[in-house]
C-alpha cells in the first residue's frame, strides 16, 4: 500500500501518464504459516532487508497464519492488486497452472538436498515465466517446506493399513491423485485447520513435513510416523503483477534480488535442518517406520500414468532435471 505522499505522487502519475517512478511503498505480504515457521521468519527478514536496501523508503508488513485468508484467497487478492506479495505453496499455484503439479511426482527427489537442486535449476526457474500470463502474479524464486511424510493412527505397518484411512492432504490435485491411488480417503484441508482435525479425530492421519510435525507437536495426536520423503513441497515468492507493473525498474530489481535470496535461503534452511527434525520425531512416543517407492505398491505408477497425460512436457523436463542433478 502506498503512503499518503506516495498516493499524491500516484495521482500525479495518473495525470502525467508517467509510470514506473520510484515511490515509497508499504507492502503487505501474506502467508498461511504460523509466526515461528521458517517461511514466516524468512518473510520478516526479507522485509528488513528491503527496508535497509531502500534507505527506509519501502516497508513490508507480514501477515502470517492465514490472517488474510487461505492461499486461494490470497492468490485472488494478488491478482486484483489488493495484496502486494505472498510466500505460497506451489500446490496452490498448481491448481491453476497445471505444469506446476509435476513438481509433486512421487519420489522425483531423493531428499531435501536433491529437491533444492531441482528447484534451483534453470528449467524450474523458467516455469515461473508462465505466472504473469496464467495467474497475474510474478514469481521471484522457489523455497520449500521440506519433504512430505505420513503421520497417522491405527498401528499402520504397511500401505495396506492406509487403505480407507482419512488422511488430511494439502488441497491440490497432484496430492489427491496420489492418495486416491494409495486407496486412502484423502481429506483436503488447509494448514491452519490441521491441528484441530487431527486432535479431534476428524482425520486418521496427515500428510505433512517434519518441521511442522515438531513445531506444532502433531505427533502427540498420532501413533505412527511413516518417514517416506514421498514428495517435495516447493514454495514460491510472489508479487502481484499489477503492483509489479507500477514499480520502477530499480525497485523491481531490488525486490527481485532480495525476495529471491529470501526464498532461496529457505531452501538452504531445510537442507540443513530437515534431517534433525526427523531425529526429533524418532525421539517421541510414535512408532517410527520408513516407506520407499515400493512401500506404496503401484500407486506411484498410477500417479505417473495420470500426469503423463495431464502435463507430459513439464513432467519430462523435470524428470530430466532430476536425473541430471541426482548424486
Ligand atoms: C501444508 O499444507 O501442509 C503446508 C503448507 C505450508 C507450509 C507447510 C505445510
């Protein structure tokens, strides 16, 4: 949002037709993660860095924990220009730009370090070029929320035990396809609703990353942790394309550099910390088992068959990147 002086300048811009001047801006950045989460901390750091780099001209107010709505709501706000910026799951983006669903090919990445290499590739970056046209947002780089695992109840020891279980998933198609293929009863639910649903027994289990299992103590409401690393879980730093169009080239470059660095730093944080969170979960009361691609029977093949039809080119591209970056 513009300051009063900036609004006056905006009026002048409207009259003179001179767009793209450097204006003092009070940006608003939304996310659904809670205040102590890695994404939220990175958003705060981005705000500080932007304020410093602009000599105090620009500020960023961070709205965590779904204060501005779910990601679907925030994406709409970005499109209209009512919201300036967001750090958002690629899951939400993939609901409207199908190619992004291919990041969720089960077992595309071996671990968090491999996921980070895929997300830092030129091919992954090139996919961001779709966003202004497809969604009315500008993507400035990828972060992540670690790898996905399954935390559940009922003394599950194999994939057959997941059959018919109500498993909370993040609401997006690629994840729905995977849990349908497993034979579970996938229950789409945004992150802020997960704790109550698990604690109240509204769902049997959850698809989740290690950080949040530890941070929000989901493990206290489950009996079995299945360490699977079955999907990567990318995040993207977004700016409203409408807001972007009103910025000077100098400000665009500054925001692009600083937000790109902030979300890339998130990748580094998960590379460094993901394994440690898993160790913490191993130290809790839950039964701890592991599951690889074979654990899920033919579910991964089923997923692949669907997506080879749905987004063949993007899938082939990311498979190539995954092979080239495998160590
Ligand atoms: C989730 O939906 O599980 C999720 C969303 C954002 C960050 C981490 C996890």
